[in-house]
C-alpha cells in the first residue's frame, strides 16, 4: 500500500502553511517509525518541463527522508504517471 497523505521534508515549497506545535501530531511511516508533523498546507511541487502541481493538505515532517505522494488522490483528478528506473 502507498502513502495515504502527501508528506514532504522540505518546508520551502509551501505556498500556504499552518504550523503545528512540536509533539502535537505524528505520522506513522511504512516501516513503523513515528515522526513529528510540524505543519500542514499547500505545497508547490515542481515537475519536469517547468510545470508545477499544487498539493493540498500536505504534511510537513522534516525527519522523513523522502517526499511521499498519495497517488490515489492524484489519480482522482486524472493525473497520469509514468515511472522509469
């Protein structure tokens, strides 16, 4: 199962942000670890080609090592994904 919320570690991309007091909110990651949530807001994700995507209700958790996108929510607005590796 994938992420159920958008989670980012970088506060710089937020265009709207509401701070949470330290210790008031946490998020449980797939490996079972629990990390502090320090805020929530709208995050401006920069895409290849110069496009951007606004991610609403994005969680700011600075101890998370990678950004997590809830693809199920993006799929609802008909955003297509192409993964390569």
